C-alpha cells in the first residue's frame, strides 16, 4: 500500500476514533438495514461491548498498515472464530458496504472518492486475509 494512501487512512481513522461510539453504533444500524438476517448472529452480544471490539480491531489494523504482516496471524485467528459465530463469506461484502456507508455518513463531503478508494482497498486486504483463513479453517474442520 502506498505511503500516501496509508497517511490518508490513518488521518481519517483518527477522526473516526474521536467519534467512535457514534461511528460504531451507526455501523451496526447500517449493517442491519442492509441485511436484517444478520441480527440473530449478534443476539447474545452486548452491542456496546461489540461496538468497541470492532473499533479496537480496526484501530489495530489501521495502525499497522506499514507492517500488515504482523497482524495477519491476528486476523487469521479472528476469521476462524467468526466461522464459529456463524459468519459466512458473503457477509464480508455486506460488512464492507456498511463500513463504507458509515464513513460516508460520518465524513459527509469530506469523504472524497480518494478516501473511499483507500478504505475499499484496506477493507479488501483485511477481509481477503480473513476469508482465506476461514476457508482453510473450514477445510481442517471438514477433514476431521
Ligand atoms: C474486517 C472484518 C472484521 C473485523 C475486523 C471483525 C472484528 C471482530 C472482533 C474483534 C470481534 C470480537 C472477537 C472476540 O472477542 O472473539 C468480532 C466478533 C463478531 N463479529 Fe466480527 N469482524 C469482522 C467481520 C465480521 C463479519 C463479516 C461479520 C458478519 C456479520 C461479523 C460478525 C461478528 C459476530 C457475530 C461476532 C460475535 C459477537 C459476539 O461476541 O457475540 N464480523 N468481530
């Protein structure tokens, strides 16, 4: 990922973190509008705690964009846990859309096409690692 893109993402994430509870609440609102069938997956969750976990995970990855290799094992473990939560591959696309909608609402006019492209690339990289790990995890389970 280019240095300019990394800077763009990290600067924008600082602004998201300043309003993290609102951003996280907005994210789940958008997610459940996009796909209400996802609600039961979170039925046992404390949504406030869940919102903070999501923002902390994003903060970790965004902070490590220059050393993405270091967070790959974390994402892989997270992905396998997600299989256990009932998360399917197609859900990653929905979550990506909810994330982009949230950022667009939070930033308004400041959500430039350049910033949108940068976030799409970052989410694509994160979800790509998670989906690949979930597939491998699934194969191990199937082989048992
Ligand atoms: C970039 C992608 C994602 C990141 C960084 C992420 C992050 C997280 C984190 C940090 C947790 C808490 C993990 C734990 O304590 O075990 C979690 C739990 C969860 N995530 Fe995700 N997630 C992602 C994608 C998704 C997707 C695509 C879905 C599908 C709707 C999803 C649904 C869930 C559910 C259902 C839980 C469990 C909630 C509970 O504790 O009951 N996540 N996620």
